[in-house]
C-alpha cells in the first residue's frame, strides 16, 4: 500500500484553477516535478470509497487496453496554502491533506461531439464497451460521454468515478454485466465487446494495484486488503463465466 514518503512526481506543489465539476470541485494541479493533473479530492462528498473505486476502475480499464490518461495517487501536503477557489473549496482542501487522485491533464483535448461519438474507431468503442460492462459505468451517456478528443483526433476515455462494481462487491448485491441503461454505446450499434478476448485481470495484477493504493482508501471498505483481492478476483471470474 502507498504509505512511504511521496516522490516529487507524486507531490502536489501548486493548484492552478478549480474546474467545473459540481460539488466535487476537481482542481488543476501541478506536481513538484512539473506534471499537470486533474486532482480529485478525498475531502469531497464522495470521499475515499469513490477514489478507491475510480483508481481500481482506471487500472482495470487500462488493463483492457482502453485509451485513457494515466491515473495515480497524488499527495497533498498538510497545511497546503490557499491558492485558488472559494472559502468552501478551501475548507474541502483542508479535509483532503494526504492522498488524493490525480488524472493526467490533456491540455488540447475537448469533449467529443455527438457526431464524433458516432464515428469513434471500432476498436476504441469495443474496448470501452467491454470495460464499462465489466465495471458497470453508469456515467457515459450521449449527453455526458466522458470521452475526449485530442488535437490529433485521438479519443480518450475519462472519469471512471461512477462505476458500480465496487459497491456491488462490498454490498454483495446481484452482479450484472449488461451495458448500463443510457450508455451511449447501447444505441450506437457498437456491440463488439463480446468478440474481444476476455483479458480480465489476473491475481498478480489485482495484488499490484492494491499495493499501489493508499491505506486510507482501502480502509473505506469493510474488509482487509487480502479479502478485497479475493472478492475482486471472484468478480472477474463471474464476468468471464457470464460471457
């Protein structure tokens, strides 16, 4: 688990601007090594459980070859000075000292238009569909696809914070691997996910991701790291068996 002193590439040095994103207040941040990330704060209403779910979902989606910006834990030092935002934002920042979630910033990217969503490369759409089925991502609608297009025309998937897989594992609810209702790929004709190799993560992958996870995030679920590993592996086995 991530408990050691953070390296410069993991340490937030500057906050540049508060982004539009509802009550979660994502913020554009720069690390001590100069990289820019969209920082999602543990002190927001969604809390550590949501960061844990998004971190694991991002690792799983990357394993399934979905093109997405790199995601990593970033450390906000205690007593970090007020640099941007309102009083409300600063109060949340003070609740967020320690490990938060950073998503690499794509400076020239923009949200895909409806026309571009209909023209996504077949391979990208199929891999995204497969990942969102597995992760049960309910926040990828035509109105809010969470797909960016960069200056070269390359599509990137972002924002895996609304995936239900972890909540279903924690609560022991019935598993489902259908594409969530309202998902923009459900009506686009892109139904190629079942033709792809399953490629679900193996135990060593899961163990590595858990080892990369901040301890405080792991403590947001009601069982220890080993049990989380077991439950995730069982979940992937259930997905493979459902195909």
